[in-house]
């Protein structure tokens, strides 16, 4: 972590809008004691939370730009500190001039020499703004977290809202930003705290001979807590799917219809389609959405069972295809129904299927059902016995596409989008899994009539810490650095 990350007291400044030209550009400053900077830039004091139109002045008092200035005194601001926003015209040169002026004004001395004399005269009233520097990525939101304006899950939801690729993901991120996910986690932590208090009390006062397991209903509490955690975990999985999406790879022999299927799913001519085998020589990617779930679909070069490529380009293309398959969440293995009765073709498909990596979901898709006269794979050579889901379709006519979309969602574990789902990350899902594992061990210890309360208390503590890591109630500094450095500069 850089020194600037550790210097949490220094005021910071950054361009808060996207780089490049735009109708409006925003410079954001956060820190303590911004009044001298405000007077230097605007030539007057600003009424808190009121937009003021006027010039932004350079060191000579000339206008750099005209726009809106807003002042939010801490702690009633985004970061919990004093925040100044300058909203000007969004030209890159104008924004850079304003940014440079902020740094220059903050570095100026408190007193200037009076013209014609050596006597100093005050230039700015109020405390001097020392150490203003450019903000690191995510530092504004990090300060909001450190000043208890938001928790860690809400901070991540801000980045997820910005990066949302579907409407459902954006709405779910908004719910998380509003605290829906955090409230679920805090409710679990509250139940955990009460249970821990009872266990610790029993450990501290064994002479009371309190039958903890019976009188405090420890098993019942644990069961209810585990059930509640399972419910939150199920929602978090849905939220993670909305955020991360699904990596889907189209695989199969040359000319099986992979590019046609990509175009059909995307509703656009993204990949070149010809009758010539091996037209696709490299990966072609497109992100689509099904019921709000983003699917990152990758069309790959055709595979050959013996890896005997016709040239070096095809060899590289096949190598990249296998690389994409190994990293996929799901593989759509396309089979050409017009060649399905050819033993050589069917045997090649079977050889490719045996090489597919273990642990990757494989969906067998029998394409060109229109050209095959409606013939189904059962009527052909059964060298390949598909293990797992299979369906027939026509990428050309679109017949069977909707069934494929629903099958993909089913294999991904998506349920009909519940309105209350919140955005989540794999980090959150892993933390919930860890808490669930510790709760399972705690229930085992609670079931022992001979006690083992010290082990029960330890498992509850570990489960409690796992939940706290989600909202930042219990987080290591390196985790915070990893999260916030992935934010935009100015956010």
C-alpha cells in the first residue's frame, strides 16, 4: 500500500467525471479546512449545500471557467469531510487547468508582501490548506467507509453500480448501496452475538451449573441461524451471478455452426459465417443478457480430434480454444446433425468430448435441425453418449434458441429474478460459505452432551468474523487496499 493510502488526513482532489470531452466536468476536493481554497477559487464564501454560479479564478483573479460550485461541510458529505465540487465545462484542457489551480491555491502562502512595502498582509483568512494532493483510485469512497458513512459492502456496491452491464444488475447494486445486503448481514451478526453471549456466560460461570444447551435453546438458535444464513447465501449467489455473469464458450468441430449460434444469441452479425470449414481462426466475444443475467459468450476456432491443424494460424486458434474452454463456466458443445450419421465425424466428437476438462458444465447442442429434416441425434451413430443436458436447435432459423437460453440459466443456478435480490461478489459468497462451515461445526459441538462449549464458542467466533469481513466490521488492511484500488479515480 502506497504512502498516500496511509496518509488519511491530507486533503485530496481529483477529476470526478470520465476523462475526455463532455458537456460537464467535475472537480472534487475532500479534506478539512477547505474555506481558504473556496475563497481563492470562487472569490467568496459558499452557502452549504447550495449551488453557486460564477467564475473559477486563477492566481491573477482571471476566470478559468464559469460554472457551479457546491460546498458540503463535513460530516454531512459523501466522504464525511468537507467536500467542494466544481462543475464546469467538460473540456479536457479546462478540467486540467482547474485541477492545477486547486493544487496551486492550496500551496500558496498565508501571507503576501504588501505592494510597495516589506510588510506582510493576509491573503487568505482561516487555516491554511496543507498537503493537498491528487487522489488515489477509490480514495473518496475509502474515506466514506473510514468515516462510517457507508460500510464495505455498500462501498463495493458503488463500483458495481458503475460497472453494471444489465438493468437487473444496476437495480440490484442500488439495493445493496441502499443497505439491503448489509442489513441482512447485520441481522445474522446480531443473532450470532446473542448466541455467543450465552455461550461465553456459561464458560465464565460454570459454577452456576446452568444447562446451557437446554435452557438457552442453543440447538434451536443454531438451527434457525443456519437456516437464515442459507437464505442469505442463496440470495448472494444470485447477486454474484448478476455481477459476474457466466463465461460461456461455444466449442465443436469446424463448421458445426458456432459462429451462427453466436450471431443468433447476440441478435447481430458479429462473427463471419461461411460454408468454408475453419472460417473462425480466433476467439470472438460478446456479452448478452438473459433475464438480466450477463452471459459472456465466446466463439472459438473449430477443434479437431487429432489437433492436426492445416496451418500455424489454425494451430494457434485451437490452442486458444482449449484455453477458453478450461476457463469457462459452461461449454456449449455443438454437434452438426447433418453429419451426425458419419462415423468419422461422430468419433471425432466423442474424442473431443473425452478431452473436455472435468468440473466444467457441458451442454450438448445438436445444431442444424432444419437442414437435417428434423432428424434427432437418436437416429444417428451413437458413438457419443452425451453426459448431461442436451437439446436440438437451428441457429439459422432460431428454433430452439429460447430453450437453450432457459437451459443456460438453469445450469447457472439462476432462479426467476426475485425483486429483492441484491448485488454480491464472490468474496461475499466465500465469506458466507466460511461462516456456514463454522456454524456446521458449532452445531456438532452443541450436540455433544458432555460439553465442548469452548470449541462451540470458538466456532461461533470464527463464523462471526467471517460475516464481519463482508461489511468491513472485521477486515484486514490489505483487503481494503485490494478493494478500493479497483475503483475509478475521483470515486
